[in-house]
C-alpha cells in the first residue's frame, strides 16, 4: 500500500522537506539527502510481501503471526499504516525521535488514528508493553548501526518487551531474532 500522493502535504522545514516529483510521487527528503518515496515496494519488502525480493524478508514472515507491534522510526508512516489497514493489528506504537516529523504526519492527517506515535529515541525509550513484533526501521544502511548498538536494542527489548514467539526485527541489517 501507499498513500494517495495528494493526501500528503508539501513541507519545507528544518530537518526535511516533502515535495512531489514531476510524476506525482511524493518524496520526504531529509537535510542529509536521504529520502523516502511514497511507493509500494518499501512496505512490501520490509513486511515480507515482496515476491520478487530477497528471500530473507519473505521467509522471515512465513508462518509468523503478530498483532501488537512496536515500530522504531516513522518516516511517512508507511509501515505503521500498513500494519493498521492491511494487517489489522490491535496495537501499533511508533517511536520517533524527530518532533518535526511527528508534527508533519499529524498535520498531514494521513495516518489512521489507531497508530500511537511516541516522541523518543529508541535507545532511550522504556515501556512496560509487550509486543509480538518490534521493528527497528531507523537506519538507512548497515554502516549506521554497529553490533554494540544492535545488542543494546536486544538487551533493552528482547526479554522485557517481546511476547513468547515474538520477533525483534531490523530489516536493513537482515536481523530477525525470535523469542
């Protein structure tokens, strides 16, 4: 799924801008040049529904069921929106460090109201909630998270916040850890 591009507001801010390409696709471009495109392939890949993509993503989700999800990283909200609309998850909590990005998504009003957005850094965030799936979608390539940071997330969430049979998932690193 993707959003209707006309539903996404243009934005020029401190940390990012949102604009439409000449073909109408909306782009969220951060001040460091990294971009998110409002396109189908992002969700399909990271949530295991891409039949032509690397088998890791699809295979990880084979036979795996989940209902309560924590997502680290908001972007346009493509993953949380799909978890709400397509997967009908009963709880979708999103941790996002950037308040400007949170404000944009709220003012654009394109996300379902059952998506709970929390302003925090995932490395500092503490919760008593338990989840079936925790997705860490805060990095763009493998070099942006070292093993120590990954182990910090594992120690922070694995025993405390994952239900039995739940998974801690870092798509960019191709890490899938089931409890």
